[in-house]
C-alpha cells in the first residue's frame, strides 16, 4: 500500500475490488496488516521503515508451541517484531493513516476499516511466539493507545473495527476494545470457538455497535460422517454466529479459499445458509401503522420491528414524504433501535396533510455522521429507492 514515503500505491487486486464493488452495488471492509508470520518476505512493512526501526527477536514459550508453529519457524522473517514505539515508526505510521484516511474515509464503497493491533490471535498474528517487542507493559499499552487515537482522529466518517482478541501478548488490547466501543466504532472476532472472552464482548455490546465474525468453513468438501446428532460442523458454526447476534459474517475457507468449496457447503446445507442470510444483521420494517386526527392535524404512529439478530449499528432516521418526494416530517429513533424481536414506536405529526394514503415512508441509517439508504425488510412491494408507499392492507371483517 505504501512502498515509499509520501503516497499510496494501491495494488491491482485492491483496484479490482473497488471496480467489482461499484459494478455490483456492494460495499466492503478493508484491512491492512503490518505483520503476519505467514508472509515470506520482511513482514508487511515497507523497507524504508524496516531499515530505520530496531527489531526484537521473538521467543517460543514451550515445546508444544515449537511443534505446532513449525511453518512459522521456517520463515526467518516471522522471528522478529519492530519496535513500534520507535519515533521513526510512529512518524511513518501517522503518515500512513493520514494517507489512508484521505483516500478512504467516507468512501461510499467502504463499510469499515480495521484498526491495527498486536496479538497472539487476530490482527497482529504473532502466534506461536510468546513475547512482544516492548520493554514493559506500560510502554506497550501507551503505544497502541496512541496509535488507536491517530486512527480515531483521521477516520471520522468510516467505522473502525477492532478485534476483541484477549490480551495474550500483554500490550493493552482490552483498553483498545473499550475505547473503540466508547467512540461508537465497531468490533470483530477472528473465530467464534476459541476464547470465551470474545463471546462475552461480542454478545453484550451496546446495540448500536456492529459486530463482525470471521468464521471459516473447512477447506475441504462436506463430510456427512462428521455430523453429530444430525448437525454438521457448518450448521453448528452458523447457529453460533446467530447466537451472538452478528451484523456481518465473513464467509471463507481456512487457508484454502475456494468459491467452489463454499458453494458445495451451501448445496449440502441450504436451509442453514438461507436462515442466516435472512436474519444476519438488522432487518427493520414498519410493523404497525396507526393514523389519527387531532385538532385538524393528521398524525401517524408507527411501530418498527426488527426481524434480524442485531440492533441497528447506528441511528435509524425515518422520513415521511409526499408522493412527489416532498419531506413532511423526519426524525431518529434511539441509537440501536428497534432491537431484535421488539417494537419501537415513533410519532409523526403532519399538519396540512389530509390523507395518509399514498404517503411514503423512507429510512436511512446514520453512522458517524454519514447517512446510508435502508430498504425496509417487509413483504409489501417497495419503491425503487427502498421506501414504502402507505396503503390499507387489512380488510374489515363483516
């Protein structure tokens, strides 16, 4: 992304992702890693940084780590970490974040940007090594807090996404997660089955904070012999993603990413995949609509429902419009509402409106000051912009 100081150079595959997203009206998340032991060259850091920043050798904790981490030990560049607290590194980091924000902050194609972290499991990917490159815990925590603050300052529009990984490497991860949530940014986890600490943070987050789960399917075809009491590993995985109320699920294969393999799992267990596809994230619709007349003013009371498994990751703004698109009244629900499986009501007083029939109800989600259109998740036919034209849909019983 930045092979030399002063400017970004987007790889061809990143440019292709932008083209495909725009063509297919999709948004995507963007992660840039500074380190991963899988890389066979000198980390992910550019040479102009590595040449001027001291590095610290990493060590293994026990024989078990040595055996399971053999593929990392065979890579000489996975055996050290840079001194992230070095002034030159910090200067280069600030420049990188500034360049990234100038390019991507508020970009309508980008759903979120990952924050940078150090860790045993997650963004830093320092497994199987036990130590970190800092002289003490205080220096480590202070360094990563400062780096998070740089990202919070520059990315004022696009949500940031921080890993909930436990602080195995003792660098202050819990403080980063706390500051991420308190600044109304989002959280994620690399997998759902590894640490119970992540489940607690994900499942009990504030309803206006989105959560993303990376949970890869096996990199080989489905094997019915692995089913237990009629439940396959893939179905089990999907059920647990639903259990924590995820907004996003990253669908992939462990180290053997293949569209053909993913399709084979869908063909084997279509009901499970269709179920999560219908419920993941928020699915908001106007469930109850009442009208009334008060002193010559028409009013609407709308009860909004959420058929998803997560709260609204931001604030739902609802607008009542005339048939020709003139705004009559708008306003916002409380952040995160309506909650899954519950109703949240809102009142719209509409002076100088004679009839409610034919009015349009339109929704947007507000996240960090940005607005994005929302299509109502209802059975009734919607307009092209996702709004609902109000009309009677109940026949009076005789």
